[in-house]
């Protein structure tokens, strides 16, 4: 081949380098500066705390399909409008309607004791007069899976895994697996009922933690409940005597049909690319035992407040900020699934998204699933968030949070913004999930993180790689 002169070669390489760089996504310096101002303003702003105070006071617990379901949706619509969002609308979400009416339990032999317990979502009710049966204990979910059905048939299965406090809450992986999968496995082996030590970390409180199970249909369900940690301790002490232990369960609950709720969506319209969106959100439903403050009133408030701060800027961002208050996350991600079903065809228009659903502790870690050419832009976002305590872990993928994980699975570029969850599972899914557990300053840090990242993503020159099937192999990051 003919050799180019050195000067021409150098110029060619520079041109190629410039062309390659043009394909990289980056955030303009002016947008970075505005994001820093947004961050600093949010750190001193109490809009998020006002929102979650309003939700937990004016609506309270919001179990999907329950008495406050419609009130919660009406509240969200009104709040979006009050905050000045340009467009507010709903999208229907349908799911089985499970109701909790009453619950009681007790050890009846060998040493009678009342039990503090709560029915699990999709649990069947007990027969009239209750269910009394012998308890059979397993040390793990694997042990139950391996058990001879003859050792289980007609008995109440108990698994006593104890969660411990972790900053990232990773013990919940096992605790939730036992709660969701254990009842169905027990039922398949002929068990009469199922109980577990609550998937929670409040060792000294008689406040059981509810949560969903994975029964595929009401016909397959058996009565299933969670014991508070002290009551699980009491049961285990009695089992240690080596005598048969009998428990009586009286659960009035079950699936009573279908219900149609809705995701509630508010948008700040982008001035340049209005059809391209940065989706953020939280889930509007909660369990019925507390007031749904940390799970997930906080997430809804964080996203709403972040959008409000962006709305109040002198001019709109290039892309649309879409805040989604998801329906019925607690009973099986129904809102997230419905959103993905409706919007999967538009996944390429979803710039970069995530949901807040891990309480209100400060965000301390960020991870991302984006195309390689967007790593520079992620580094720019990380640099803006670092001064408020957020470290970027480039080795972890991002997952999008619970509901938006469904869009990530379709190919949406996603962040994971991990909050400090050291004490989150003290209150998660129990009666102590109330407003007093939220520190307004920590909530403001979350709003600052979401406002800064969402604005920068909306202003980026280039995209983050959203496309059908784009991140199928990364495994998510939640």
C-alpha cells in the first residue's frame, strides 16, 4: 500500500479520533453546572419531606385494591398538578385482589402461648374454627425442598432464617426467597400451613413483617404467616424441648377477584426531544400494617420532588422527565410489568432510568448499565454526585429499581442508586413503617441525587444505549 506522509498520517489519525469521540455521549459543561446548582438547592429543600408527609397523613396505608387505593391515586394526580407538572395521566393496571380481614395465632401445646403474626400476601384463609397442626421445622429453604413429603404432609412448616443488618440489605435476598417460595413448596408437599421468622431485622419488637408469596393460583394456596422475631424465638425454644409443638392459626384472608388500579404519571416536557424521556419513580402502593412511609412513600416523594426542582429551572431540559407512581409493586410488580408491556415498543426512547424503592437512607453507591460510549457521561454524573457521598462502582451493573427493572429487561439503560439500608428492614412491611422513620436531611440528599442525575441525562449529547434487548446479559444491579 502507499504510505501517507507523516503529517498527513497524523492529521488522519486526529480526524479519526475526533470522529470516534463524536460518537461518545457527553454532558455539556453548562448542564453540569446547572446540575451542581440543582444538587445544592435540593440539599436545602424540604419539598420531598412535605410530599411524603402529605401522603402518609392524608392517605395512609395503601394496600393494592384496598380502601385507600383510589384515594392514593387521586392524591397522586392532585399532587402532580399542584407541583406544576405539564402532563398528568394514568395507565390501567389489573391484578388479583387479595384481602386481609383478621389474623390470630397461638402455640396450643406443649406450652400455650399467644403469637404475634401476620398473614402473607396471597395466603389462603384457614377453615372455620381455624387450623391446628403440628409444626415441623426446617433450617433452610434447601432443606424444605429436599424433604420427604411424608414428613411434611398435614403439618405446619416453619423456617427460622434470621436476617442481620447490612448496609446494602443483602440478607433480604434469602429472607424474601423463603417468604415468597417457601409456602408454595410446602403446599406442593402436602403441608397444611406455613410460617416463617419474619424477613426483618428488628430483633426485639413484636411487629411481624408481611410480604407476598408466590402461589400461582388461589386453589394452590395454603395459610401462610410470618412471626415476629421474639415470637419465632419463643417457638424455637418450645421446639427445643423435643416434644410435639402444635400451633393454631386463624387467618381470615384470601383472593376475592380481580381489581383494576393504575400507574399515575407526571411529566415535565422536554423542549428539544419531548418524546425522549428520563423515567424515575417509586411505587404508590404499600402494605396495610404501617403508613407506607419508607416503603415506598419516600420513593414517590423523592421522584416527585426531583421533577419539581427541574420544572422550576429557568428553562426546560432537552428531554422529558417522566415520574411514575407505580401501582401494586408489593404483590408482584404489577405496575412495573404493565408499564413495560405498554412501553417496551418505545424502549429506545427511554434515555436512562431508575426507581427509588429502598427507603430514605442516603444514597451511597451508584452503578450503571449503559453502552460503552456513554461511560464518559456516567463519569460526569458520578463527579456531580460524589460531593454528597455517592461513590461510583464501575464494576456493578445497574438495574433500574424494582418496577423499572422490567423496562431494563426490555433494554432500557439503567442506574442503581443504592441507599443506606442498615435499619431499613427493622421497619419494612411492618406496623412501624411510619413517617417518623424518615430523616428530612437524608431524604433531601436523595432528591438531590435524583434531580442532578435526571437533569444531566435529559441534557446529554447522545444516548445511553437503550435498545430492544440491549442489556440482556448484565444481570441487573439491584
